[in-house]
């Protein structure tokens, strides 16, 4: 299927190259595709249905193009989506996406509430050894799993872990801040869980026993997560104790530059390192000139030292390079609008606009890295359900049967080259955390430039038989 939809520029966004409202609309669609459990009535994905309804904790987002659920990446992603909505909700309104955005955010937050068991957390659901061998759609997963394993429920795993619990607390605190006026009872529930999860994480101060996720997400730090969460809880509660913990307990234990006592400013914010997000929040909460300076040093690192590809994208590392670039861009946009407001931020503004525009096609090849956006976008992201193979085969059919609208793929290689091949995991992996900073930055762009959703989206697909069986008699 080769149908493509270009970016329609309207009067609302005449000052921008791209229709950021359409891009935001399609990013929401991606999160709807990632939904596990009972399909909500507001979900617009015609080729998705109920699946894994008997998971120990139903709901939540599938992590990537597979069917595993990790509490860590659900929490990390939800926190960034919550931050984008909190800071740039007017942009979400301009794009006509407020209701859909809130629905998707709450879908993840409600899953985090379910994963909080009071004395432990569910940190993972699914069996990696099966999931990463079998290639098929989410809706038929359990039929195959039961046939092969003789089990009617997927395994789930629990632990206590300061990193994951703190990230859950951060996400739920953003939920409180976003919904405290419109849905006070739900917001109260989010805050209660956030406070309890943070208290347990702070008391534990340790990486948990989580062997089942180690081959996928190997947690290496936790003080950065406590620092990040404490700042969100200060914003949610106004209680000084959270900032006091930051000063006395967390900041002294944050990362340092190699062979140096200097606070780390290199690298980028991601699922295993939220230090820079925490520093930005701390600078906002305290208006301390030293920490504002640390934010500038981090942004100068990204603008001056990280390798730039033709077209302006910053290439930090091999896996998910655009995920790092757009998340750094989002932090830059928040910094420009808060602690750096009133100073010359032209360099940083150009930086974050370059990152988002590169993803949408502003590069030498005119290549969009967002599925279904622009005239030349990825055809074959690495995603089981979008591919919808009936044969447990990555190469059958040749082209994905469904368009995974709004998914940000991993991105180009260090030389700027890109291969549209679902078996090229580096270029074409998708994940809920890949889209998180990208989506938050789109909130900023719609706030700044406007943008309109596509009124005909999603257009009906030309459908064939979704599932069928081939048999062979020998």
C-alpha cells in the first residue's frame, strides 16, 4: 500500500513549514495503536481490537513493535506527554487534540495505578523469549501463546525499584497537575499513588530485582529518577521537603563528567537518564542561577558539540537517534520559555525547530521519519501488528498491511543514510518512548505556529482478510 498524505499548510500555520497539528494528531494515533487490553470506544484504529484482556494488569502501552509491557517506559513516556500538555496545552487546543491527548495520557496513567500493588510494583508483563521469536498481530497473540505454552495468562513480574517507582510518581504527578481542575477525583487518585510511590522509592534507594527486563532495559541509576520525581511532587503539592531532598540527598549523587567532579551535562534525557529533565525542573522551581547555568551548558553541548547531520538533526548515538534529538529539543523549548526567557535564545530555538522539522521531512532527501506524514515517509516500520503477517514471517507480506500513522522511527545512520526495511531495527524501530519527546515538542510547535488536524483522518483502509490460515498436508 503506497497511499501517502502530505502536510497541508493552512492560514493558521502560515509561518511554519509544516502542519504540526496534523503531526500531533497522528502521533496520538500511534499511541492508540500501542494500546493493550479492551479497546476504548474512542480509539480510532480500525485494525486494532481487544487483546491480552486477561493480563494481570490490563491496559497500558505495548513497549515497541512487540507485545511486551514495561512499567518503566510507560511511566517515562507518560511523564513527557504530561509535561508537554502542562506547558503547551494551548497548542494542543489549537490542534483540536485536547480530548484525544487527555484520553491517551490517562490510558497510560491508569495502567500505572494498576501496576502499583502497594508493597511492590508490576514491572513487566509478557514473556520475552516467546514474544521476540513469534511475529504476528496482538489480537491473535494469546491464541498462539496458549497453543505453544499451555497458559491462558501471560506471566507478570514484580519488584521494588527506586528508578521505576520514582518515574511512576513523576508521571502520576503530571497527571495530577493536568487534571486537578477538570477531573479532581481522578487527579486526587493520581497524586495519592504518586506520593506513596515516591516515599517507597526514596526509602528503598536501590535498583530492584528485575531480571526479566534486564536484556531490554538495564537500569543503571536511580538518584536522577528520585530527583526528577521530587521536583514534580513539589510542583504538585507545594511542599518544601521535596526540594530539600533534592539539595541534601539527590544532587550530590547525580552523575559527574568522566574523571571530573563537574555535574554531568553531556548525553541526553532518555528512559535511563532523566537527570537533565530534573535539572530543568529544579531550575524552574528554585530560579537558582547556578542550575540555570547548568541548563545552558547542556543546551550548548547539544547545539555546539553533538554531531549535526545535513538538514540540522543532531546525531547522538546509534539506537533511536531522533528520539534523543527531539527530547533534547523539547527541553530546549521549555528552557527558552521559562528560565532563559528574556535572554537571547535564538540558537536554542533554531535547535529545537531543526530537530522537529528534520523528522517531518526538512532534510536533503525530503525523507519524513514519521509514518504516514508527508510525501515520503517510512513504509515498513518494525511493528508486528502493523505488518500483520499471517505466516510468522518478517518478510511476508512484503509491505506492511496497515499504516502505523504517527510513529517516529529510529532515524538515520551516522552518515545520514536511511533504509526503509522492517528488518533494519536501528533505522525502523518504533517505541512509546521514541514518540514521547517528539510528541511533547509538537505541543510546543502547535502552540507557537498553530496547525490543524486532517478532517478526513483516519481515512478508511482498503481491507482484505485480516487473519487467515494457510495449511499444508504432508
